C-alpha cells in the first residue's frame, strides 16, 4: 500500500484497527437482528384478528380487552393491508427464517475460517436484499412466498455468527475475549432493541408495515459498503494497520496458540469431545429461551395483554438494552475474574451461563402466573431478558476458549444445532396457543423453564474453558496423515 495513502487511512481511522473491526462486527449483528426481528412485531399488525372467544372464564379477561383493541386498530387499516393468517400459519412464517439459518450454519462451517471477510459481507447483503423484497413477495405470493423469502434471508444471516467467531479469533486475544467478545455478540440485543422499538413507532406513526422492511434493508446495504471499505479478516491482511498494533496482536495470539491459517478440521476429535457437547447443550438452552422472547413475546403482549403496536415494540424490546448493558458488564467482570485468577476460565463460563439460565427461567414462570397484571408481566420479562446477558461471557465465547484455530467451524457447528430451536419454538408456540389464552401460553413457558435448567446442568457437568488438544493444527495434520 502507498505510504501516503496508508498514513491518510490511519489518520482517518482515529481508533485502533482492533476496535474498528469490533465496531463493524458489532453493527453487522445489529443490522442482522433488526432485519430478523422486524417481522416478529409487524406480523401482529399484518395478520387479521382471530374470532372473539365465546368463553366468559376469568382467563379470557385479557382477551376480551384484546378484541376491543383489535376493533380500534384494524378499523383504521387500509384494504388489503391485513391477511387471514391463523396462529398455525403465523408460526410457520416466523419459523421459516430458521430453516435457512440452520442450513447456512452447517454449510458455512467449511469456509468460515478461510474466507471470513467475503462471507460476512455477503451474509449481511443477502439478508438486506431479501428484507427489501419482503413486501413485494407478500403482494405476489402471499404467505407461501413470504415463507420462501424468509428462508433465503435465514440462509444469508446463518453465516454471520460462524464467520464473526473466526474474525474474533484473528483480532481479539484471550485476555480481552470476555469484554470485546461480549460486546460484539451482544449486538443482537441492540439490534432487537432498536429494531423492535423503531418498528413499533414506524407502524404506529407512519401507518405502514411495508416501510419497516425498506428501512432496515437499506441500513443493511449501507453497512455492507462500510465493511467493503474498512473490514479486514486479520491483522496480517490489513493494509493500513500500524506496525506496533499488528506486532502486539501477533505476540498475544502466539501466546494463545493461535495459528495464522487453520489446518484440516479434526472431525473425529471434535465430534467425540465432551466439552463440545456440553457447549451444545448450553447453546440449545440459551437459544430456546432467547428465540421464545425475541420471536413470540410481541405476540403474547398483543394477543394476551392487548398492548398497542407502539407500546408493544417498547415493552417487548426495551429490556434488550438492559441485557446489552448486563452482558458488557459481566464480560468485563469475567475477564477480571480470569485474569486475576479468582476463578478458572471453566468456572467463570459455567457461573455466567448459570446466571443466564436459572434467573430467566424463574422469571418466565413468574410472568406466566402474573395474569393480566401488565406491570408485573413487563417486570418479569425485563428481568428474564436482562439476565440472559450472562450467556455472552458464558457460552458465546466458549468456542474460542476450546479452540482458537477452529473457532469459526465450532461456532457454525454449535450455533447451527442451537438454531434448530428457532424452527421449533415458533411452531410449538403456534400449536400450543391456538386461542392465545394465558393458560395456553403457560404451557409454553413451562417447557422453556425445564429446557433452560436441564441444559444448564449439562453445561456445568461437561463444559470446559481450556484449550483442547486437537486445537494444535500441526499435530492434527500429522495425525491425519498417519
């Protein structure tokens, strides 16, 4: 690179390249989540209300209020702007994203560690294009074409976490993994917060669910332009990083046994690794609870409590700000715990994963037994979402603990299995709540309660925070040839 151009780029990027990459990675997830979750709230206004229940039982009290809200809300809707989608159809629409999401995880596993820069850009761009095309797809093909578009959108977004894990493995050494890793992966909370609240305001104030998809899709394209100009997969390939910063990072990674290039994937060693399956269990528990909240909480708030779309976006997604703050603070605390040797890395990961499992599970059940007390329900859900932030310094960075050299592959494998819950959860919620009553939703929350706690116990028993023997690229390459 021309020395003058290099000096100019360094002057323009007034922060370290490590921090710049962390910011770009953070906003990649923010954009992906705004595009992912906007339909979760929009569908509450796109789907026409179901018939009013005839039951006069106490459990129907919230529902009676709900239908008065529906009459007011839909009385102002333009013709053709709502669709006759029952709960079962809505469940399939919401789960369709994860069909492609799961598939993309496993496919990206083979290239995540080799081409992370290109793959991350394409991941966001494909999702953005599909988001922009969503209203047109609904007009042309209704629910079936919407399902197809969401599945393709999932294919685009599915590579994001595996690729980012590989990029994190090149840019963030273990000593800063808890804080910066939590910051990057917590972009999902800010994306949910901004996407949820802004979607509610756009629909309410501008009276258009279509505009929602245009706004978030456009912002995804804008991020892609910045990534093409400023994003690089490693310090070695970065054209204008300062020599001092590059040398410091390479020295820190040498201590962590991080190789510049990944060797052949040690399939057998990974699939028979007990800590990997402990991590998978923790991921499944986290994803089940997280996807239940992100995907179905807006439906619960409107269908059961009769919350307006503007308040729905605020109440359903504002707690994600608390979750983001909690994940950053706990990531910082976790780094200190490990650096000062207060606890081992394994113990720290298990501690914060337990915080992210047990308290949310209890809060979910408390919300389900709070009836129509809107204040109590909101507080319980806020506590649930906030403490889920403990997962980020727990399981989300654990793949990098186990194997810095194969972090991208491990994230694809582990996150891909966990993402299967994204297919299952919306479908089960739709099947178990045909009438959207509190009693029906209680079954959904009890199921989440047990899954969160059982998977956490498995993680405590079998997970590890230590680098695994098969992380040694040269050793594995030699063993494959023998």
